[in-house]
């Protein structure tokens, strides 16, 4: 792993020949020790030219969406080698998918997360189990605003789970109490 990180450093210093040499030494040491290759050597080294694949520097990385799988397409900028790695999609329940695609159930305005908003979200979580919350632009325009922090804060206060965060909306879920 040390040689791989050194190879990435050399690649950033625009020395691809030295980076290729470090990767080669690391692979030969792993072969001599008959050790399993670590993940960076398996997935982030070009099989054609031996350079470390660094997104934006020595590789372009794209995500292609199919029905059942998401395909991660990596292409080496130096030699043009292409690798496709299928990755299973994150499984979501029907209710979560409906909430993501539907309209927001609650809107948080410029006053932020107040007791009234928390009570309403709590009530809706009890009734539905999954809800979508939209944060209005008046709150999003504040300098110190972060949608992830707001979503985590609301979820922590209500004992819910953040299912999805997109733009100015997030989806919360909680199991119904019996």
C-alpha cells in the first residue's frame, strides 16, 4: 500500500514512468509473498500500462445506470484501457421510492427546525413511516447551511433514519410503534 500511495504521488508530480515503476515493484512483492492483492491494486491500476488510475488525473470515471445494476466505467487517459465494474443498486422499499418520487410532506422555512416542525414530522412518521421533507430556499441561502447536517439533526431528535438526501430535500423513515 505504501508503494501504491507513492505511485499516486509521483503521478500527481507528472512522473508517470516512476509511478509505473512503483506499481510494478508493489505487484512483484505481492507475487513473491503470494499475498492477495489489496483493493487499490485490483481495481485502481491500469491492466494495460500499469499506471495507478486516479480519477481526473489518469482516469475518467463514469457511472452508467442500468435497470438492475449500476456500472462503473473507468478509462485510462494514457492508453485508453476501459474497465467496467457492475455494482448492485441500493435496495429500497416501495414506500421509500414513492416518497423520493412524490411531493414533500413537510417544508422547513426560514425559521429552521422548530418544535412545531419536529412535532409535525414526528406525527407524520407515526402515521406513514416514511416522509419527504423539503428545506425552502430561504433557509438554504444561509451561509452555514448544510442539508446533510439538518437531515441528521432531525433524524437524531426523532429517532428516525435518513434514507436519501437530494438537493434541498431529504427522506426520513422510522418503524411504526405497535
